[in-house]
C-alpha cells in the first residue's frame, strides 16, 4: 500500500499458476519474499472454506457427501473434511479426496474453515472455538434443547443456522431436511416393525398352512406417515390411517383406508403443521383408536407439533388390548412419544407381549441414503441464497436479508438463529393457502323419459332425410348414370356410418389410415376423364390420378405399420390371404367386361367390410388387406371401361404415384405415422378438387345434381387439401 496507495494491484494469472504469480509480484515490489498477499484476479471467484466435522458417537450420518462436495467446489467453495467423517455412512476419505476435498484432522478443519455443516450441533466446548464463524446444523430452535444450543452459539459469537427451521412453503421444499429425513424415518419404521413383528405382512397360502395379512395403522399422515403407508402396502399389509387434518384423499391414493373420528374439528395449524386438538376431540379420537388398536398388528405413530410435547394418542389400556406379538413404532419419541409407554431411544416389551420401539435415530439407520439427502438439502440451501454468484456472496447475502427485515428472504430470516452475539427471533411462519371448501355436487336432474318426444324426433329426422333424397333425385332427373350412383351413394353412406360407429377407440388412428387409403378411390373419377380432347381437363384428371395413387400406396403401407405396433411378438399373421378376393376381382372385368357392374358392387362391399373389420384387434390386420382387395377391384372395373390409350396412361400414373407413396410410407418414423396419414389425406382432397373442376369443364350444361356435386367436390376437396 505504501507504493500503490489504496488502489489494488491487479495481475493477470501467468502460466504456471500461483507460484508464478507470487514470483511476478515479488519482482514488481522488489521484495525477497511475499509472506501474505491478496490477488484480485479478474474472472476468479473468491473462495469460502467449508468444513465438515465427524459427528459424535451414535450419529452415523454425515452432513456433506463426496458428490455434493464436488458440486460445492464448482460454486467456489473449498471443502475440508475431518478424517473419517463419512466412514459410518459408507463414504471413505479417499472418495472425498477424489471429489476435490481436503481431508485433515479435526483441529485443522476447525481452524481453517469459516462455515461448518453438521447433523448434530457442535458441543459447547467446540462452539467456544468457533467464534466469528458460521455453523449450519440440525438445531431444532423451537425445542427446549434447541433453545439452549442457540444461547450457547450466541454466547460464543457463532452465527448459527437451523436447518429444521425452514418454513413450509413451496420454494423451500428442496431444502427441507425435516421432509427428507421424515421420509426415511417412515420407511425405516416399517422395516423395524417387520423385524420385531416376526410374521408375514402379506397374506400367504402355503403347503404349511394359510396365513392372513398383517393389519397396520398409521397415525399422522405427514411425510413420514405417507412413506410408512407406501412401504407397508408394498410389503402386503392391510393399511388404515388417520390424521387430525382431513387428508382422506391422500390416504386413499396410497391404497389405505381412512379412519374417521366421529367429531368435527379443523386440524390444520400454522406453517403447514397439525395443531393441538381440543379435549373433547381427544376423547372421541381415543375411543376410535382403542377400537382399531384391538384389530391391528402394527401401529406406527408420527404425530408431532413443533415446540410442544408429542400428543398422547395410544394409552396403556389400548396397548393391553392388543394381541401378543403386536408392534408399536413411535416416531414421535423425541418429543416424549405418542404412546404413554414409549421410552425414548429404547425398546420396550410389555407384559402382554407388545413391542414398543422408541428409537430416535431412524434416518441414521439408513445413514448412506440419509446423508445423501441431507447433503443435497444443504447444497440447495446455499444455492437458494447465492444463486449463480457462488461462495463469495453467501455470507454477505445472509447479512443483507437479515438487514431488510420483513422485506428479506423469509427462508434466511427463519433459519438464522443468532448472529454477532445476538439471538434473532424467528418470524411467524407463512400462513398456508386456505383449503377450498368441498362444494357439494348438485344432484343430477332426473330426466323423464318422453316416448312421444323420442318418436317425434326420429320421425322428423327420417322425413327430412327423405325430402333431401327426393330433392337430389329431382336434380339428377334425365341423367341415368347419376341416378344410379345416387342409390349407391346413399346405401354406402348408411353402411359406412354403421361400421365406423362400432370401431374400438384404440383403433381409431389405424381406422383413419385405412379409410384414408380407401378414399384414394378418387383416382376412379380422374381415370374416367383421361384421354378427353380438352387438354386442360385431361391434365387435371391426370393429376387427380397421380395424387390418389400416392395416397393409396402410402396409405395402406402406413396402415400396416400402425397395426403392426399392436401385434404381439411371435404372433402368427395370415391375413394376407385376404388378397385372394382382390386377385379374383382384378381378373374378372379384364377377362369379361360383362362382370364390371358386379365387380363394382363387390369391391364396394369389400371396402365397407374393411372398415368394419377394424372393430377389434383380431380382425384389424385382415381389414387392411380386405381394403386393398376392394380398391384393386374398383380400379380394375374402371380400367375395363377405358380406351387402351387412356388405360395405359392411367396405369402409368397409378404405378408412379403408388411407388412414391410406398417410399414415403417406408421412410417415415413410427412417431410421425399419424401426421403422414393427415398429409396423404390432403392429397385426396386435392384429387377431389381437380376432378370436380375437370368434370364441370367437360359438362358445363349438366344436370342440376351433377353441377351441385361438382361444386361440393370443389368446396370439400379444397378444405381437405388446405
């Protein structure tokens, strides 16, 4: 500073790292050595040293695991681990070193680190050595023991952060250690109960006898309770559950039965926890529990209220009424227990053979998993505070949020217990959003069956359809061919409606594909107009045949690929034999023109039958081949009525267009098959459009029905095309 005043000395990081940087600094200052200096290196984060100490005897978990330590290093933290800290949880010193941690003895870690993570808070002796530093630990500031720890930390000038004080809000779920460890406790409680129960959970029928399932009751449906329900159900137990709050929907979703206490009282408390019940409600619930306790083999209790003793749910007279060999697992033993006979940290076997487990280290009995979840919560905590800025802003950000008061982050203000020797009061927990009251569904109005109204509507519908058909008949008067086609159109429409209505919903997409391929029969309209002297009309007809051919070839191939997705592995399929009728229908009109009308009728029936075959999976494959036969027969009947020149041109267009469709149908990915069907359908619309235009050009003075059909073909075809 004597040479540079208050301006910091800025150096680029030379090749060679810190050693070369020191040499460069010595050269600039003209010094033999540099014992202590601070380099402001652009682009580099200022690091914060984090320490993780070995937990006291009896605690197998560790606050930081190697994977999380590596992630912390990526945010600019230097992580130091006491030797053997993760051994009981299955994490070796070598694993920490490979993750980039520095493994040291306890005193070195305590001296070097500024921020400490732990499960159990440091002892009073260790706390006195950490003055001016920060400790993140499972304090339980609302409990009497936690309050004593806070006072000890304030006295030692340690900034104490309580991981259990995270508010129950959505944004804080990712760093809520109570929830993560409670899930483990609920799971482990069932495992411990199964060990003590010494009988089957699931019902068993064996050569050695028939054995009923275990009946389990879970009291308290928070995170631990839901986890206990899930594990109990997985083991095969019959589960029933209760909570002071009405969470019957959650209980039923877990496959358990809801226990209802015949007494109305709101059970939701502040901060997302249950509140203490009234005396009258407690009497009603005890009567209910006594009844169910007699019927159950395993009872798991999880009811706890922060800052207060655990409520007594199971009393001694209920235990005496339980069957010998039954088990009670009391997850609320830390607060005195939900059972009056529970002994915290211990196992009790009553005179009537009921085992009561009051262990308080259920998560620690799954130390590896519990440590991973706790460490991830810690990483989420510091990331929540710093964002992307990393280690350099962690402690300043905490001070900033505390200084803002109510405008500061609610999570930070809730978890910091003391700072600068002063105890910081915990803000009131955010109130949960009020539960919407269940609105009783209005009773459905009883519809009175009115036979007269039904009959009248049917009569009007049929009469209207008859008038419409008569009108079309008058419009087609004088056009014998159109009059004959009118009958075919009406019958085909009625039959098609009936068969489509019966198709299974799961086959609607293949149905769309098959009907779309059959709709390629628009090629027939174009083929009938080929070779006409009007060059524009002939060109439009040729394009209609080409478009339709693409749809026919590609449409049937896509249909087969879709149906193959429904086919079971190794299943035999001989539906290709349905191509035999198609071979007969193709040969008949070409060998004997007199069979053309009959071929047309039979082809129509095959097309309708193809759609009907998609009513179920057993006949769907055959339906696709039946449609191919019907289309082939219709095209062959049309070829038999064409001139040789027009037939040759039509055959070339069908072959070329069909080949293009097959290539497209083969290359498209399975996930894009439905979109491909829609694209092919657009080509059908285009074919109908140009055929209608060509027909109108060639018959400008046709019958009213003919011209109306051409206009409708333009309108509907244009809509399908676009």
